[in-house]
């Protein structure tokens, strides 16, 4: 009897099991889909308004506190072909507090969203005979359960040191963002959020764990395959096979089953090894590893072979140690972003939606995605796509911004959860690190929890930071046993004398925007060995705001509805302060607010990336080896730190990071050449010189030509540069930065410098950058500045009669959804044509925005 899997996704119904606010759902109604959660079904039946729209979040909070029952009567009878036939119900994920009944018999109780369950129901189904069975899932709301656990276990903090929901969220193993965060509403879901199926079999493979170790010389790899079987006697055989990425059988071996039902195979590949790389460094061949029980059951995994190391060696010229990921003996610059869950209603996240988001990240030259600890260990689809596309994954364990308990029973739940998740996703070539949590050590320092970094022995259960037992004992041990070559890191951020030590480990840089609200020009001072989180807020596309705010009179940045869609604390102060420090701006109408905030975010990202990528300087000088911006994606139509809004509209900051992470980058920084007299105030230092460098992200050395041009901003006329500065040939060292020159800037307060790096053989433009005086608010633009945007087939061509800053092209909102542009938010200087590919324009016209374009309007006076 071969294993059969019957997906139980038909004829599901739901009802409310409490009396909160909605009598219509007091009797069973058909589910909208399966898997599902209550919010999805209520929306389908129009029993609640969409919590993502207007201020409907407030009107749907009652759903979070209600209990829900799910039922299907469509479980087919099972024919057991022999005495050894078995039947198992598999629950891939239940959200979250649930009692499960089969034919009115309690078969399972669970309080953890992040684990799966297997329940043997052989005897129950035999007793039920030839009738269809009834499966019922009775969910209690997680907030009520969490409050009881809080009271039972006791909270070690002071009650004011938890943000994003109350302390109760820490006591239940549920996605923490469901309590609301500073980028989304409080939508606390409940229901069967992953698949449920019935397995019938006589024998099957249970655990299947594949790990690898590639030799230092990259010529061979040892593959370890472990697993357990059910229904096979000691001495039975499991066949292990390996196929190459080309589908050729490379190896096959039979291994015995031991007395405990386990099997182990150690296999060595040493011929024509095909290695997996991040997409910016190479290709992504995937081997297929299979385990088979004759004709009974077969299971397989795709495996990319790579040698993964986290290097932390001393640096030649800077204090502290490196924090650099090495793939196949090549140090990797890990530029990318942080990922939040794609939806509050997770069953809506299809494989296609994951594909769209991850391909978008890759199109933005992002080599690494950090899966943040306040969400979930992601869908199998997520990691499979990352393997295929060559995107590295930084994976947090599921703790975020809180003083978690560490009672014995809580720790037991964590052990089961971590073990399951590492077994599930730990084989993926894309997986680069497991981090213990998000920001918990940083909060310990901030809130004064009892945290002595020199105390590495404990016990810590009597302190008010008991979760050190989880991060420093439980998780490291599980990773040691199961994670293979993927390293464990205690937290993000972590390292050095403090959690945000810029000389050791990784950092979260939030003194810009949050904290001290430092100028974004201070990003250089926060140069770290690995920046795993930093960011700057901005509005989404105006189309997205119009969807979020349905009342036209509320469509301005100081309305109540707008405020409800910007969860970032103090956002009102920050927009005005940062804009006022840097450039002349407009906040109304709403389109101007969108442009202003997106301009601000993009400039901040530009400043950070410009400096931090420069610091990947070669062996022993990996002063900064990674930049992960907070955040890639949005979860609802709101204002946040995302590079791309929920409807896939790319913000200017997306294009900034795309250019900053390209294979070849030219960078420039204006440097101070004269300080104002000490006796005066209100005058800035003079930045009369310019440093120029280039980054080569290719491993091989690269021949190139640097060309520099200068223009007066107010007149648009060319400014002469010394002949020896206008053009030079370069040899750019592989996989690092090459410093090129320092030059004096003529009339620096009113001159832009445009730098280009070209291929000397083909003339192809490899990189481009325009350096502007700072602050931009002092700059005088050409009074008759004209920006031409013409369409030539699938290309938009930009030309200008004077230097223009931050040019954004788009389709007018009245013409429907926007087109998709290959590039955007560009600076344009006279004499050049900027060509930008476009899809979906369909004959519609293009409009442009650029900094201070409103000053060109008739009658405008400063």
C-alpha cells in the first residue's frame, strides 16, 4: 500500500463560537478558501469591512477577540488493505489556540502557530467504518489565552517596555506582528492557516534531513542524509540517490534501518562539482537528493552545494572584526533588505505573490533578504525561490522586541518549534544564518534589564531577562545538532561591548529617523561591520493612498485617516524636520507630500549606501560587508519604511538601492576644505573638494574609463575641470572598492559634478553618479529649467537644459495604474540623454516631477 495523501480542502464551513458583534456568523457558513483564517471568511461574506481601508481597523478589532470553529464533513472513508495499514491526520499549521475533534473525539490540542502536528487516527477511522468523517477545529482567540499565560507565568519587565501590542503577545507562540506593529494594523488572525491532509500507508519516511559540507578546495562535498521511517522493521533498506543539476544519476546507495527506525547515509561527491552562488557572483545549480522505500514512499529535496562561512577576522586598519559571509571561499557583499510577512491574512500569500516579491528584490540587485523575527519562518515557496534565484536568506528565530518568558514549559515549546523549523528549511542553499531574535538584547540595554554581558554561565531565570536561556543555551544547541554549516548568531543586532557595537557583529542603525533623529548625513559615522537594519519612512504611491483613503476630503497628510495609515511614532515631526534641514519642499497637495517624503527617503538611502558600500575594501578591509534596509515590502496601503508599496509601486528608494548594489558603482563624497570662523554662527563648513571612487562587484579585475563633467546649476552651463581630471583609464580591483581621485570643485556651492564609468572596449555605460552641493535648500536652480520626457517605443528618454535633481517619471493618476520603469528618480545634467526602459505604458503620456519644480510655475516667487 503506497503512501497516499488526501488533501482536505473541500466543503469547509466556519462560524463564530462567541457572541461578539456578529450574529450572522453564529451558524456555519461556507469558507472562502482553504487554508483560511476568520478575517478572510468574514470579508468574503461581507460581514466586516476591509481592515486595510480607511479606519476600518478599529471596527474589526472585535474579530481578534472572538472564537471561531471550522468544520468539514467531507473526509472520505478509508479502506485499510492490511493489519499494518495506518492513517495519519497532518496539520501543517493551526493559528493558534485550538482543540481538534474527529467524529466528536478530541485528538489534538495546540497552542503554537509555528509547528505542525501528526495524529494517528487509524483506530478512530476503523471504528467509524464506511461513513464520511467529521473534522472540527475549535479555535479560542489568542489574546485571551495570552493574557492568562501572562498572569500564570508572570512578566519580568515593567509593562512599559513592550511596544507593538501589550506584554501578553510574548506569552503565546504566534506571529508577533499580529498584535500590530509600526508599519501595520492589529489584525490578530485565527484559523487553519496551512494545509491539512490525511495520509494512509503501510510504511513511510518521516524525518528527512539533508546537510552538506563542501571541502576547502571546493573539489568535493560530503552529503549527510538522515531520517526515520515508520512501518519498517530493523534491517529494512532505504535507497538514497543523488542526481546532478542536469538530471544524471550521480550516486545511489542502500542504507539499513536501525532498531529505532532511523537511517544515515554519508555520501561523497568528488567529480565535476557544480557549486551554487548568490546571483551576483555565479549560477545556481541544484542537485536532487532522494530517499525511497521501494514502491511505498519516496521523498526528495533540491540541494545547492556551497561552502558557507561567517568570517570574523581582525581588520587591518579599523578596530574590531569583520562580519562577512563567504560563499565558496569568496567574500560576499550582502546588499539587500528586510522582509516582513506579505499579508496579515497569511493564507492569501500564494506562491505567485512570493515569486513576484522575490523577483522584484532580485531585479533591484538585492543579494540577501532578512526574514524578520516578528513574523514567521516563511513558506517553503520562499526558500525554494531564493535557492533557484540565488538570493541569500538571513533568518531570525521568532522573537521580536520583547522580554520573553523562559519557564520550563515555554522552553519546551520553543525546543519543538525550533527543531521543526530547522528540519523544514535548514537544507536550503540560500539560508545563510540563524539569528536568535530581533532586538531583544538592544532592548535589554535600553530598558535596564539585568543583563551582564560578562556573565556567560547563568542561571538567568531569576533575572528580569530570562530569555537569555533561550538565546544562549536552547537555540545554539539545536542549531549545533541540526543546522549543519549554517551559523547561529545570538540576536540581531549583536556583538561587541554593546548589541549595537559598530566594530563587531551586526547593527541596527535607528539614531537616524528614530532615537536622536540624527541627520541622515550622520550615516557615515554609523559605519558598521554589517548593517542588518536601518531605514527611513516615506509615503506610498498616490494611487495606493487613494485606495487606502476613500473619502476625498481626508486625502491630505494631516488627516485622521492618513494618520491611521502611518503607524510610525512621531512621523509628523520627522517629515518636516528632515525636509526642512535638507531642501525646499511642499506638503500639499497630497501628490507633493508623496514626492517630498519619497525624495527624502531616497536621499537618505543614497547617502547611506554611498558610504557603506565604499567600505568593502578587500581582504582584511571588509569594514562593512552588508547593508539590509528596513524594509523591502509593505503589508497594507500605508506609509512606512518600505522600498516598494503593497501594490508593487516602486518608490524612488528602490531605484537608489538598485543602482547602489549594481555590479559596478561610481561614488562621490564632498569633503570639508574650510571651516567657518570660530567666532561666527550659522555658517556651514565649505566642502570644496570631491573624493571619487568605484566599486567593482565582479570577482575579476575590470578595465574601465572614468569621465567627469561639471555644470553650473543656476545657468546650466558647463564648468571647466582640469584636463587631467576629465578622463582617466582605470583598473578596478575585483570584489572591492578602488579609490580613484580627489579633485577641487570650482565654485562648489553652485556646481554639480557628473561621473561616468564606461567600458573602454564597448563604450557601454557601467555606472553614473551626480554630486550636488549640500544642503540642497541653498541651491538656486535654473529659472527656465526644462525637463523633456519623450517616449520611443519601450524607452523613455530624459533631457534637460540644466541640472535637475530627483526626476521622477510616472503615468498621470487619471490615466490608470502606473507603468513599470527600469529606473527612476534620476539626476539629469545638460548634454545627456537618460534612457529608461518601460513596460505597460500602452501609449499613455508621461509626466515628470523634480525638486523645486513648483518654483517654475508662473507667478511663483521665493
